[in-house]
């Protein structure tokens, strides 16, 4: 094995040898002005230094042919010179030479060098035996001048210090292979501040384990797996596919490891990890057992009830999915039986079982579902607003009852064999239909006859009604109404025209905003209701100084955001959409991820100082008109002072309903105590509103973003 020496000293040595540019003055000179004695013996320089034993050393000076002997340290006499002349002497450095000063013996007396001669030891690695070994085993490094070595360095700086050497001579040293050593070249060092480093030319091989066999190769999670191979006692950890690590084994030897398979292990190669963190993959992959479905009972099954699945390895199941990709609830599981509850929304489809290993298996055939049946309705002739009884089977699955004329109602009493529902106003004679949670619809064979009642009937009405405005209702017997009552039991007090076929009424200002019905009370005490109307409106601005976005050119507009890009937003003033004839912000586009609606920077026209830390005394309000249903994402309201004072509030009512649409302007009110900012006087960076975290069509108008004191 040849040496590879990586040291600055040796490079310097060869430079000295070629140029003799480094000189060491051996004696004191007289003053430069003194007259030079031509017969005086003088040493000007010698070199190279450092020098190898056996190498040539040169001395430069005057009258050196008169030198009789040169004494090298430590007291090594040289009288047999390679060459000798008046200006130069050359000699071969004896093996006994060490570091020290040089003395030239002359007839005029001894000349002692002022500088030291230093010796470079020719450290060489000739062999490493054995060439491959296990961690902890002994190896022998052979070479020259190994008595000078203070460190043996394995790959990745795994160092064995001199104190840990087993033995050390000039020609050999013995060390134990570190437990975390890796295959690679070995470097020896004299451990000096500017060390001599000698590297082996070939890599020393550290034995690694071999994972050659898996039994069984198809294994069940939680079962014992046997891994066979060689040097398996070196394995400190096993990594199963899916990065599931196991460091505790049921048994371990050089030829075998027994281990419990993790519950979530996946298909693929197993890796053995040794102390050096090197990973060794198994020669063959492991395959995880998949559950088997034999039967599902009952079939057909009733949504909301339990089914029993038989088969094999069902204890591996961690999830169950029914038709419509709906997750069921596992009630119990054993190796050969699993009981799960179907969601009420389940539709017919295959049953799929999932495991922690990410595997799945589906039933061979779809699971059929039970649907309600109608055996009778009573009475068969009924007035609106009276209770109808429906008899049949599995009626507890029914979520709503639809009537002729487009009306629907939820049952008030529900059991397996009977439901009770109030017939809505405006219902016409015709069949009735029952709808279940999973969307199944069944219809009656016979028509339900609606008996004419002496109550008003509404045939035409506004879908949206703004508080304080006059609305017109068209229908029959409208003159019979003595009381007209809006949501929250608010009685109407202002009317316009009132005839049998038309009723004009002013929507009270304190009506509950949102969807609701108008109730009509007759002279005879009967009551009926209108179809659903969206009672919308906005709260008036109480304090203009607390408005920070109004889009009216007052300096309370937007500096940046999509309403400035002209693609999905802009400032509009459409008289059909405006609240009060002034401008508003309009966003209309298919948005994904982050889209800033409108923002300003700094504290420009921001009334934060007025609100300050009085967060319990104020609310945030903004007026919004959602023109198309919003189905995803969120509106983020942001107030930012700096990176440590950055506050976000998420407004996303569609998360509760699946879709959200106002069909008119409304005012949204948010207590400041829910928004996270403790003091609005610190807000002097960004403030505004954006779309984030999802995707949806967003077609809205926004106006009058403001604070309001309670």
C-alpha cells in the first residue's frame, strides 16, 4: 500500500530542495562597514530544513573547504562529505540525526548555527490487515515511523487517539475498529498543531450486515418477522417502508433477527441501520397482508344502522368507507368479524376497508340499501297548516316531505312506522314525496287533496325585501288578514293598498334579517304564512370618522389589491347594485389561494387610535352583497402593525352551509374581542381583506368597512 502524504511541510521541503531559497545564518556578522577578512571561514546558510533522513543537506559560505567536521544533532559527526568546496559543502543526513543546531569544526574554531535543523520523518503506510473487518475488531497498520503517530482517523472523522492504541512501534500499530466506523480510507496523523497526515491509497472496508431473507415474505402487521443474513448483530435499528423505525427486537444474532412488524408498515424493502447510521436494504421486499371480505349482512342494509362483515385479517382494518365515499364508524373488530355503522347519507356502492399500511380492499358487489315505503296518508283531504300523518316502513330515514306546488317541510314527529308533518301554505292537490338523508326520493301512489281554507294565499311575492321599503304581495283572500307579522314576531304597522288580491305592506325596520316568512292572522283566528322571503338590509353608518374603506374618493379607497387590477375587481357605482348611490368595491372572478381584495399601508385614514385597546366597546362592520354562491376558501381580515403584531380573522360562513349567498346587501358584524388584536392604535402597516386557502367563484360587492361603538 503506497503512502499519500497531505502536508504543507513536505511541499515546503521540495521547494527548499529546488531553490535553496530559505537560508539560516550560522554566525554573527561584523558591522557591514568592517573590512572583510578574505581568509575567515563563514557559514551563510544551510538547507533544506526540514530535511529527510537520507536526504542531502547543503552548507553555503566562504572558505568552507577548511571545515574538518560537521556535527549534526544530537552529536552525529560527519566527516565524509558528498562534496566539499570553498563555497559549498554537501552531505547525506545520517539516520541518527534529530532536530537541533549544527556545528562546523574549523581551524578557526567552532561555528554554531543560530537556527535549528529540523528533520521530516518519512511516515508511510505499507499495509492494513485485514483489509476488511467488523466494528470492534482489531486491525494492524504497517509502515514506517509509526511510533510518531498520535491519531488514527477513519472515514467521517471517526478518531482513535494514541491512548486507545492496542500497541505501537516504529513499523506497526494496532487499533480496534470504532463501532461507528464506515468504509473508506484510513488517515494517520502525528497529532501536531500543523499535522502530518498520511492516507491509505485503498479503502479499508468495514463489514456491513446482509439482509438476505424474510420469512414470511407476506406478513401481517403486528406479527413476528424473521430476517436472515450475515452480521445481523451489527444492526441497531430496522426501518420498515413508510419510515416506521423499530429498535427493539424479540431476538438478534449474527445470522437472524426476529422483530414485530409495525402496525402501519407498508410494502417494500426493509433497511437495517448500523451504528455508523449507514443503511443496508433487504435483498427482497416485504408485502403486507390485506384483509379479505367474505360476507356483509344485512344486505340490503338500512342507513344509520350496523352491518356485520365477515372475512379474514379484519383486525387490520382502521377505516371503512361506504357508497358516496362516506366514512363509517367501526363499532368492533376481530380477526374474522367487523361491525360498523353506516352513515345516514350513504348511497348504494361498494364497501371499502382501509388499513394502517395504506392498503385497501373493496367488496365484490355494491351494498344495497333499504328505502322508506308509504302505506297510507291520513287524512287524504286536508287544509293547509294542518298536520298530516304518513304511515309506512323505515320512515325514520325521512328528512323532508315535498308537496305539490313546490313547498317542502320537515317532519315534526318521526318514528320507524309513522311521521307527522304540517302541510305548508300554498300547497296544491297532488302527490307527496319523501326524501331521505342520502337523497333517495319515494312518492305516494295517491294524491293528497288540499281543502280550500279561508286564509290568504300568496301567489306572487318579492324574493328579497329590504327593511323600511314597501313590498307588494299578490294572491287570494288577502283582505281577510287582520295581522301581518314579520320574523321575530314584528307586527307590520304601515300599509298601502289592501284588497282581496293585493296587499302592500312596509317591512318593519327591526325585522330579523335573513330568510323568513310573513304570517297572516285572519278574523277567524286562522293563520297562514307566505313563502320564504329574504329580508335583507344594511345597518346605517353611525360614525363616518370610523369608516376606513368607502371607495368614494375620500382617501378611504384602496392602494393595492385586485380591485385595482381591472381583471377580477374594480370600484363600481351601478345604481342597481349600490346601497345608497355611492361607489363600492366589486370582485368577480374564480379565485384560488391568496388574492388581496383591497389594502392600504401605514395608518392612512385608519381610526385605530380612536378604538385603541377598548376592544370590548367596539365591533367591526362591513356591508356585503354576495351575488353568486361562495363554496370554499375564506375571507381574511388583516390588521398589521409589524411582524410581531400581525392579526388575521377568518370569515367563512359557507363552511357551515356548503354554499353562501346573500341575494342582497347585508351588514356583517364581528366583535373586536374575537379578532385577536389587543390594541388597534399599534396598527400602522397593512389593513384590508383578502381571499385565502381554497378556491371558489367570488362575485361580491363590498362597502363601508368600519368600526362602530356599541
